[in-house]
């Protein structure tokens, strides 16, 4: 049997299209919650680091807190870069494949 004919058979592609539509709908409905949870976690972690920096007594503790602040800032920048770049990358890959 021809594998390509099997893969393009409408009896196999229709359930996959239905699954894809439902999965996309699920992701779209949960997307706001994921973004909100991530924002809350970033704010809480930033507050924790800020308090840790403020109450640091020794120089080593302040340096450690400063490093944590730098790591948080780099993490936020990476998240923003990925969030902005991912749609463009997905569109480019889709155009390349299709």
C-alpha cells in the first residue's frame, strides 16, 4: 500500500484536524492564565530578591543579591525575546514547510 496515499486519506486527516482545532482552542483559553501566573511569579520573585538585597548585612550578601537581580533581568529579557520571536519563527517554518 502506498504510504503517501494512506497519509492523505480523508478518513485519517479529518480526526487530526478536529484534534488540532480542539487543542488550539484549549491553548487559547489557557494562554491568559499562563501569562498571568508567570507575571505573578516574576513579581513575587522580584520582591523576594529586593527584600533580600535590602536586608543584606554583609558585602557578600549584597553581591549575591545583585547577581540574582541581574539573573532576573536576563530571564525577563529572554522571555520577552522568545515571546516576540516565536510567532515569527513559527510563521517562517510554516512557510518553509508548506
